[in-house]
C-alpha cells in the first residue's frame, strides 16, 4: 500500500500516536473536539465532573467501529478543573500511563445567565436587575471556570506537554483554549455580562501564555478559538442519549436578529469546528492566534478583533 502524498489531508491531519486531553469533553463542543481528534488517530482523554456522562460519551462515540480504521480512542476520566488536587491527580495518572501529552484543549465552561432587564426598561429597573445578580454564584464562578481554572490546568499539564517533542510524533506540545466571540464583541448579547467578560479575560490570558511559553526553556504553542454558537447543552439546553445536542436553528435565527446579527442564520456544524481544530492542532507555524469561527457574527457586531 502506497503512502499518502505529503500534502494530502490524511498526511496533514493524522494524529496517530498523539495523546490529547479535552476538558468538558463529555458534551457539546468538547465532545465534537474529542471525536475529531480521536477519529484522526489520537488517544483522547475527556474530562469533566460527571463521570457517567463521560463514560456514556466514550462508549457511544469512542468504539473502533465508530472511529474507523484510522481512529484512536476516547478515554473518560473525571476531573474538576476548579480543584487543583483533582487536576494534579489526573496529571499523575496520565504521566504513569502515557508520559506525555501532545495537545491540551481547555474547553470546559459555564454560562450563568443574563441581567433580568433591558435598557429600555429604564434606569431604576436596570440598576436593580444588575444588583440582583449574584457576585459569587455568577461573576466569581464565571471567571473561575471560564478563565482562572484554565490557567491552573495548563500549569499542571506543562511538564507533560513539554515531553511531547521527544516522542515519536516529534510535534511540540500545544494548548488550545476554547474562547468565545463574546469576549471580542462590545455587545452583551442581551445582558450576559459575566460570561462575555470572563471570555475576554481568557482571550487575553491565551495571548499572554502564548508569549511566555514561546521561551526556549518551555517552547509550547498556545492558541485560542473564538467560537460562535454550536449545538451544546449550554446553547440549546438539552442533549440526547449520546450526549449530543441538536441545532435549534429557527429559534437561534430569531435570537441572532435580536442582538443585531441577523446575517447569522444557523449554528455551526461539527464538521466546521473539526476542520479548524485539526488545522490549529497540527500546524506548528500557528502561534498565539485567536481564530474566529462564528458564522459571520463579528462581521456586523462592534468589537475588538
């Protein structure tokens, strides 16, 4: 059997021999990313707090029959990204089993809600609605899960990522942070201030880590994706028996129109996310970028790119 052309997709995007970790990998975009990596040959650890969800996703989507002849595997492992002890325990387990990690995808995130009023309701009503928001269960939790915890998870995995270059793949370790276009735009998306602010913080953290980790003594790539809307429990509120969510495109189109992005008429597909993930994961010439994958939302909404 002849080998693939060096510029063929099978050569460019093969992840044979790779070890990857995807936080929040049991549902939504995290599961899409995990399936993408595993379908192209990687051994993918999916993490999250709900062990039963992880086990179901690994069983349904990680079998050899599903992943195909070029596939790797999906391995469930419970981990709470907000607990240093939990994270370090998983690092120790992967160190013992594999000894290196090629790719860490910081995907886990939370959305805590919106201000229960709109500017047109007036000063008093808007002020009261803002003050009603919980400081601890909304703002602090949003920043802890969506930004701070990614910092500490990355710190814990650095030694494993640093060992990737000396493994058979020869690829340097890489970190990919799942940010959001909400962190780039000036709109609050009808009052989701805490979520958007925490994602803006993650985007800046991504850029800072990219620069620091480019040092010769570390030499690990860091990039981010600023995603728009993809089917997930966060976006649609539900998932099926395989932990996958269906796009609610009619309702979504109405929402997009309400925030001024009527040009975006549907959610993204797993294939559209997958092609971007594979490019960033395999291309060692991509450093410190925030790749926007949003269906055109940032074309029409004011923001800082």
